[in-house]
C-alpha cells in the first residue's frame, strides 16, 4: 500500500484483513495524555462557566462564588 488511493482501490481485499488485525477499520489516531488532560480541563471550565452564568442570573451569589473559585483553581497552573 503506497498511498491513500491504494486503500480505496484494494478496499475489498484489505478490509477483512484490517478487521482481523484491529478492532476498527478506521484510524482514529492517538491523543497525547497531556493534551487529553488539557481538553478535559477546558471542557470542565466551560461547564462551570455555564453554571456560573446561571447562578448569577438566579442571583445565587454564594453558588456563583464557589463556581468562580473552582474555575480559578483549574486555571491556575500547578508545578
């Protein structure tokens, strides 16, 4: 297999072999552990920011302060 077009041309022959070798026939790649952690933290911060907006809209300032502190803690780099 020399190029991506080879996979298209020889798909019928290759697909059964690939499914025997690996669980999926599509390559999904790998995410470095550090990047995956960063993505999870980014999503968590986004979720907390939405909760913060709702708390402020409901005038639940005590909850808003807790959420703000959680967001700040996640944003603070740890060594």
